[in-house]
């Protein structure tokens, strides 16, 4: 679906129908998409979504940051540009998959407006947490459209985050292939902070 025309706005009723009864898994990003994602991260330019509208992108960006927030160890999904990653994936996906995601974002905005009379992207952290607590409650067996959308987004967020420079090098602390004379176990097993992986005991 690369370079396709922008799809029409999805109403809340159509959104709930679009999400369907199954979780739509996104395929891997193409080499061209990965190169584009690398450029976005390196330049830290203002987001310029290929498929999503500005409002949809803002909703997605807040959602992925709530799933993987910044903490004392590393930056979160927003700084890793995970929303850009998902937008690139959607621009390469077929129409039905993209429609499911746009439907999910519309449904999430609809839930936010229903509860707080405010778009999701403008909610307070406490309000975001309240909505996410509800839609993530049945993560193992999602039953409602928003629960299915949360599972879809979480899976894509994790994949995007650990495809980013931040996720690979600053969170996982990957330093490339290195020859080791001996295997050094994680020091946290001995109750000490580990100098290799950065974990705390």
C-alpha cells in the first residue's frame, strides 16, 4: 500500500466494525522502510506521517509512549519514534490492515471523548492510565474492539522500540558482535548491579 491515497475519515461506528474480531499483526518493515525509519531517528525531524492524519498520529504517539514510557534506564517510545515506525508499516500494509488501525485510533479517541470530552492526545497522564487500565485488562483474551486494538498496538510498539537505536543500544545496551574469551554471567545473580547489561539486582 505504499504511496496510496489517503483513506477517508473513519467514523466511530465504522471504527468499531473495522477492528473486527481478530488482532491484525503487522508484517516486518521492508528494507526501504527500515532505511526511512533510520533516517527519521537520525534526523529527529518533525513527524511527517505517510498515512496517518496529524490527529491520528498524535493519538498513536501518546499511546505508544504510555506503553513504553521514558524511565531512568532509557527514553521511551516517543523519543524512539515508534509512532513513525508504525506509520511506515501501515503505509506498506494492505488496505484492510491499515483500516483496522485507523479504526482503532478513532475508537480510542471516541472513548476519550465519551469519558472526558477531550481527544485522547490531550488527556492528562492520569486519564490515559485510566483508559489503558480498562482496555488492557483482558490482554490474554481480548474481547472488545478496544482491547484488540490495545494488543495490536502493544505488539507493534515493542517491535518498533526494539528496532530503534534507542531500544537496541540504550535499552538492551547491545554493543555489536564481540568475541568473548569466556562467558560472563549477569552480576545480578550475585546481588550486584551488572556492568554488562545494566540491570539492577
